[in-house]
C-alpha cells in the first residue's frame, strides 16, 4: 500500500510538471537556520554510522595482516626490479 501511494504521488508530480505547474518547493538550506542545518547534518551522520558493518577484532587483525603482507610483497618486487634496472643501466652507461 505504501509503494502504491508513493507511485501515485510521483505520477501526480509528473502530470503537474507536464502541465507546466511546478511542485511546491521544499525548504532549502537558506530558509533553515545554520544551527538546524548543522544539527540535521550530524543527525544524518549518526544514522549512517548505525548502518556501518563494523569488523570484529579478529577480522581487523586478519585484514591488517593481509594489507601488510601485500605491501611487503609489492615493496620487494619493486626493489628487485629497481636493482635489476640499475645494474643494467650501469652496464650500459659504463
């Protein structure tokens, strides 16, 4: 029932837009006080933070280990390639 009411409201809005009649404007940030805008912002932040999946301590440790291993592996590969290219350049230049 809720979805059908929402769809009906959207259809009415589209019909009004076709006829050249605009939907009533919502309050924008300028009409609200600065304090209310800041309060709304932090309220939204709080709501979004409740939706976040926070990892457990074990998951955090595992993810940290994976990242450190990957960074170390890439650093070693770059070091090896740098050493090879440096020696090759030293042979070419003399």
